[in-house]
C-alpha cells in the first residue's frame, strides 16, 4: 500500500438504475464505496435504500448501468434484509439459525466439527446469546432475534456487509451492543453499508453517508452530507408513482 | 384374546398381511418426513393436489397396459411432474400464485384421469385406482416401495440444509447459494415419487394421508424440526401397523383403516401434545416465575 492514493474500491456504481417493472427506485447512481469504509445510507421512505442493498446483494438485476464488486478471493457479501422476511414460526433452534452463517465454508454437505462449533460459541457470546442455543427461534424477542442474526453475520466472515435497517424497533441497549459489532467490523477493514433512519447514530458512528431520494442527493463525509439544505432536498422527493411516466432520456 | 392373537398372529399367519405391513412401513418411513417439509413450507394442500394430478398418468398407463405396475408408475410420475412443473412455471411467469395455478392444473388432471379410467375399465378398476390395494402387494410393488423410501430418505438427508433454510430464510439462502431453486424442484419430485408409491397401496385419494397426518401430529409434540421428522415417521409406521390390525380384527377395508388410525393419532396429538395441545392450554396452571 502506498498511502492514500491506492484506496481500493469495494463497490462501484456505474450509472446505476434499479427498479421494479420499468419504474426506477434508484435513478442514475454513480460512485464508489471504498474498501474498508463504513457507510450509512439515509433518505426518506421509498427513496430506494433497500432497493440499492438488494441490488448490491445480487437479489435484483439493474434496469440500467452496472454494479461492480471488487473481485478478490476473499470477496464475500453478507446481506441482512429487513427482519420481517424471516419465517419465525419454523421449528428451529437458535443454534442452528446462527450456524447457517458457516454456509460458505460448510456448504451443502460439509461437516460442522469442533472448530466450527467453537466459532459458533464465540459468535453467540459476542452478541450475548449464551444460554439461548436450544430455544426455538419463535420464542425470541425482536432484539434477541436481531442479535442472533448478527451472530450469523459474524460467522459469514464476509468482506462486504450490507445491513438493511438493522436497528429499527430495537431498544437502546441492543442497538449499542450491535453497533459495537459494526465498529469491530470496521476495525477489521471490512466494508459495511447500512441503511439507517436515526441520523444521530449516523453522525456518531458512520464516517461516510450516502443521502438518497431516488436520485442521489449527496455522498461523502457524514457531516457534509447531513446538512439541512441536503435533508430538505431529500424530503421534497416526489413519492408519487406515475403509471404514465415517459421513458428516461438520460 | 391374548396379546399374541391380537398383535402378532395376523401377521404371522397370513402372507398378505406381512406384505401389507412391509409396504405400509416403507411408505410411512419416507412419506411422513416429506409431509413435515410440505407442512413447514405451507404446502400441506399441495400434496393433496399432486395426488389428484397423478391420476391421468396412471390411467394412461392402465389404458395402455392394463393393471401393470411399471406402466402405471411411470405414467403417474410423468403426470405428477408435468403438473408440478407447469404450476411452478405459471406461478413464476404470470400474475397467478402457485396455489391457484396448482388448483387449476390438478382439477383438469383429475377430470381427465377419471374419464380415461372409465373409457376402458369397470367401476372395480376405478375403485382400485382411487383407493388402492394394500392387501394385494406383489414383489414388484414392494421393491418399488422400498426403493422409493430409500431414495427419499437419502435425498432428504442430502438436501436437509437448503430445505430448512429455504423455509426459514429464503433471502439468506439466495445470498449464499444457488441451491434454492433446484432444491425446490427435487423436493417436488420426492412428493410425486412418494405419492406414486403410496398410490399402489392406498390409492390416489388416501396416499396423502400417510404423508400429512403424521406430519401434522408431530408438530404438537416438538418445536425442533429434526425431532418432528423422527416422530412423524414413527407415528406413520405405527399407524400402518395398527391400521392393518384394526382392519383384520374389525373386518374393515385396510387402506381407509390405516388412514383412520393416523387420523386418530392426529386428534390425540392435538388434544394431548406438549406443544400447544388443547389439554395443556385448558389446564388452569399458574404462570412461572421467569
């Protein structure tokens, strides 16, 4: 590494448009997420924040433009979608849910031996869920479930971590504990991108911010991005879905 | 009547009872775990729909070759797979959901099947196809049932992780692996295979019974999917054995007797099961300290 000039890129957006049907939810996004950066994505509801993470996670193909991921041997993406999409009535113990984080190593058939079990124990300890191993996931509270999902993320050992509103409806103590894990990932030079609503948390923990309201409004140092005039522009976003919109000329 | 006469003698004395027992155990062992996954994927009624979908294939085999095991089995697997795949494709590429498109396809299949059977056969043949002949299983049928049970259990073991993960957290599975889609297809294949097997013994209409009733019962006893699978198999095997004994002693038709016993096990589980059984809910018990 030769100083600041060679900061590598983890994710590059190349005139990216993502959406549903032909209607854009993220419109003409251009820019780079540096490797090892800690970035918050903020904006009003319907601004395309979740859509952007889906795109990066590969769950949604771009309508236009491209998402480039740095391709290294250790590039692995871990994606935590909004919690509601998990079937909590499934009869599964917490331990098994967390152990699934080892998928990239164990895969379909790989064994889970003493070394793996120790990793699972460590992950459970890191999120404060020791003693919950045999509890069915249906009995967890919202905060405990989020802790379990963070334990699974820990085991995924990914170089890029995408979090979609990880602290929504989570109490202060749990949020603080989980933010410690986010900081730990940052210290380990992993790239973290998180969709958040609490600007106070963003200012306190996230050095970089992308403010988006379908169109990108501002992107860079958090303090500069979260200025009142930018937030006002974001709030004026047209939320209406126009069924007769014309084809985009840009 | 001593216990030997009650429980052992019918099997010891009559070969057709022994064959029925072996066939029933083979079906129960494999179909019940498949049923557990159907239930957990909220596809409990899919088994029923698929069972009807098998009929025209089996009927075609019957038209071509009479009551021939290979022809009817092959036809059944073909028709079942065709309906499963078509329903899946319609759900994926049109606005219709999978349950609605499956309902449409299986109703067409059922009508087609009954029409085909009645083109050539008598009412006896139709009854045979609809309700099976568990007391007349020959060597070929037993080998088929055993083979299906083996293939099913081995495949379920191999696919266990993606099967569970696709139910719990499909988005996570998609983010770490592409196994989800193929797993779903192979699983539907197992459903078809087990229904075709069960169809030999219990007929199209009752084959689903040994698949879903033990599975639904097991949910009342455990909140851990691995335990549920073992329990469902156990309940299924016990239902097959007890149902045959019931039919022997009470002179009832064997297939329905097996399913009735499985149904009794379900009602008993619903009443007494440790996980949400009615008795435990109704019992006035003081809440715990922590």
